[in-house]
C-alpha cells in the first residue's frame, strides 16, 4: 500500500456504510484498485496515499455516495463500475425502472442500452450474468410504462421439456412458469410485484414459450426472445417474423451454451451470421469482463472458455 498524505471526505452515515460494504469488502476493492488506504472513522471516509491515487479513489467514492443520495443500492458490481469510471470509463446510459434508473455497469452494457434505444432488432450475445435479459426487460418495462408500446412479450424455448408441455400437470400458466422463473424475477425487481401482477392480469405483459408464438403478429409490442441459443433455425425465423407494426425485439443468448441435441442447429448463431449489417439490426457482444454477478462467476466463465479452447 502506497503511503502518502491523508485526505478526509465528509459523508453521511448511509454513504459511509455503502463505501465500506459488507465486512469492508467495498473498501477493499477501492484500496486494491487505487493502492490507497480507506478508513471509515465516522462522519466520512479517510484516504491515505499518493495524490493521483487519492484523486481516483475520491472520484469512485463520490460516485457511490451519489447512488446513495439517489436511493439506489450499492453492490460490489456498482463499486467496480465506479472504479472503472474513475479510471476513465463513461457508462452513462440508463433505462427506466421501478426504483429510478437502471444504469449500465460496463461499457458493453452502455452500448447495449444505446442499441436497444436506437434499433428495432437487437441481439445481445454473451455469458450468463452480463445483464442481457435484465436490461432488455428494464428497457421493455420503460417503453410499456411510457406508453411507447402496449405490450411486453417475453418468450423462450422450453428445451428441457422438448416443447411437449402437454405432458406437464396443470394449466398453461402452471406448465410454463417453471421455465420462465428468471424472467418473472427480473420483471418483479424492475416493476414491483404488485404492478407486475396488475399488468399481467390486464394482458400488458405476457411470458410464453416459443411454441406458442407461431401464427401470431405482435404489433405495438416490445418482444424479448430469451435463451435464444436454444432455438432451432426454424424457430428463430418464425419468431423474428412475428414482428408487427410499431414493434421492437431484443434477442438474448449465449452461443457457447447450446442445449439442443444438435448444437449446430442453433438459430441464434445462424441469425446473427446472416443479419449482422442489415439496416435496423444491432449486435451487442458481452464477455466475461461484463459479468456483474459474484466476481468469481467471471473467473469461472474464463476457465471454461480456456478449457474449450484447449479441446478445440
């Protein structure tokens, strides 16, 4: 740890707790990133280190204090984003959410939000935990709440059941919901459980498997095709051509996690290969560096990618 002059930043108790983090983990991230000593003696944060190091750490801490002032949560992912911003990054893109704004946590996420705002069809490609589906749901919820669209439709393949949902007990909702749990969780986090229930009851929000999209025209809607790597080429063509008047679509998936019996039949990779460069279509790609879950997840993904490379 570089020793130098000490600087004290006056902060409220809630901001100090956010900077410190659970068991001091947030402060440790800042210390490691800028090679400073971070202490929270009360009434603020004390920084000890070189002038340049203190300047960067101060900027990151002020960004976290700003989140607290806006009544937003501060997680380890937010701390890493604040650190990257202090080092020169600018991830300013946001989209609407129940508790204010859902902001980009990485440069790739910012580009993704910009693509969603500016294109009718956006492909979000990359590993789990990079925010592909969550940000698409947040953007769709914003469009729905603002009146830009009349419906939010989310569909995904039910590969585990081979699309043969008739063999499962219960009505359609009971058959489908186990496959759609991640989507419902994202919607509840963004809209709030009560608002989600009301909009679902009014038919403004629909979640259904790919098999139930055939023959439909989705007009004045924002459509999200989730886990698209598990669609076949025929399914992908079918769902892409469901777009109707004043509709937009986001297609998300991880091309490296195909669960189809014949991985080469994945409709996602095929669609991207023939649609990239087509007017109105945007491709956003994420890597393990964009994972905003537990930091270990990124390292796990990198290890698996390295193993796959060796096998190839």
